[in-house]
């Protein structure tokens, strides 16, 4: 009998498994392996501190972010007093799973099939990857961390089908070795161009010896592979060797309910916790994995299933405002190339740069500097209304 069975072994599920195992709970972690989520791989310093991830897991340290407008003008934003770490999910996810196993979690490789409840008996049923056998695992609680369009969420949680999605696609390529290339191994490029993505953005993120080049969109009629090929050509990366190609849906709004009022709570992409506007997900996945573990531990202690709601309650208490601001930014600026042009122009402002990266690095809005907030609000209105002309460095 497992106290908690965790379905999905990405950053969210692996974090939950490690936390619960460390606290003395009997934990099973189920993952199908072999699938790598398309992900730029950026992690902020707060993640490294909160989840004890050391420099050895990083494949690059980013010192500058470059915002590129539809007309090709750019703004370079320095990352002051620090860096943004980069990981490759091909290696980072297994590292987190191994850490959970070392903490005491039992690890199973297979495909989740269903949840069976007969009287007082409850089992997670999956198909073993190595021999194809059907395996039944008894449980008290479940954490559904099986990603966007979660099968656990679909089967068990009300409102699961109401999350908006962006389809993301990227190609991992060999990083160019030509010193005259426009590519910079310590700079992330974010491309706001309707020809690449009509409603989101494209990216070029360094991964040390490789790089992630991709884009996302909510429009189903966009050819993601062609858009990425166009982005590679525009970035001078068309001739670089392609190592991997990956695609997946990315949710852009937290679910209204994360639990089933009985024995299941969702976390990570399954709960919809990817930041609007930026599409950042690793930190929020690991955080919600930890909060789901906290909610399960409390539910096991109190035997009150209402405590499963703690995961969402704690998350929204700390991050609801940030998510609302980012959603408002996406709604305001991602609608057209004219708006995108003005958004990149706004990023030229030093106050915008500093407060944006302070919020990103520390995962909260900085309330100790009210004057810059007021100035940014006024500048934002001026750019949206066209009172100022775009400016660039």
C-alpha cells in the first residue's frame, strides 16, 4: 500500500516524490520515460535555491536577454547581479527522478491506464514498459503530474477541459562554432514576430554545445515546423545539425480546481501552471509538485480530503497576481505586429528591465519600489495608445 502514487516523473512529479519520501511516506513514482518535453530550459536562481539544484546541472549561464521585434529591431536586457541557468530536459528530468529514488521513492516505468476503485480497495493500473504486463498498485492518494492534457485530470477533475493551450515545437541543434555568427552562447533571443508566431513568440536559447530553437502558437492552422525552419534561417542557424525535434501542448491558465474532492490532486502542467506571456514552466512545475506533496501529507495526517485543496490555495496566494499581470501583458501586446513592435520598444526602458528581471528571478512582484511601478504603468499606456514612437538600442 502506497501513501501516494505519483503519475508523471517530470520536474513536478519527481519533486513531489522526493519531498514525500524524505518526510517518511511510502511513495511510488510512475513515468513512461523516453519522452522529452519541448522546453527552452530556463531556470531562475530562486529555483536553484528552493530546490537545491547546483551548478553542475546547468549547461549554460545566460547573461543577456535580447527581445527582437517584427521589423528586426532588438533590445538587449542585461541580467544584473546574476544569471539565468539553462538545463536540457533530456538530462534534467532523469536527474530529478534519480534524486527522488535516492530519497526513498519506488520508481516504476510504464504507461498509466486507469484508476480502479472497488469498495475500500483503490488501485492505479499501468502497463509495465519492459514486459508489457498489467500492474496494479494500491494507493491512498494520487498526484497527477502527467503533463498537459493529463489523463488523470481528464478522468477525475472537474473543469479539466477548460484550459487554453499553446502548441510548442522546438529543435535541438548543434551550436554554431563560427565566432562571426550572430548567435551568442550567453544570450537568449526572444522573437516577437507574427510570421513566426501570430500569438506567442519564437526563441533561440543556448544549451552549451547545443541550442533550443522553437516557437509556440495557439492557432491550429500554423505549420510549426515551417515556422521553426524560418526562424532558424533568420537567425543564421539553418545549416546547424539537428539533434532532436520535440513538440507538445503547453497550458496557459491554472485550473479552477486541482483535486477531485476525494483522493487526487494535480500538479505542474496537469494543473495548468505555466506562466502566461513567458511560457515559463519548470519553476512552477517544481513548486506545485512540492505544494501537492504538502497537501497530500496534510490529508494523510488529518484524514480530511478537503486538505487536498491546500496545493492550489497556497499557489494562488503567492502567484495569482503575477499570473494575472502576465496574462494582461499577453492579451495587450501579442495581438498584432504593431502591438509586438511597441512591446519590444517598451522593453528598452531601464525601469521595465530591472523590475521584469527582479520579478523573474525572485518570482514575485517587487513592491518596495512604487515609483518605478507608477512610471511603468504610465509608459505602458503611452505605448499601447501610440502616444510614443518605438525606440531601440
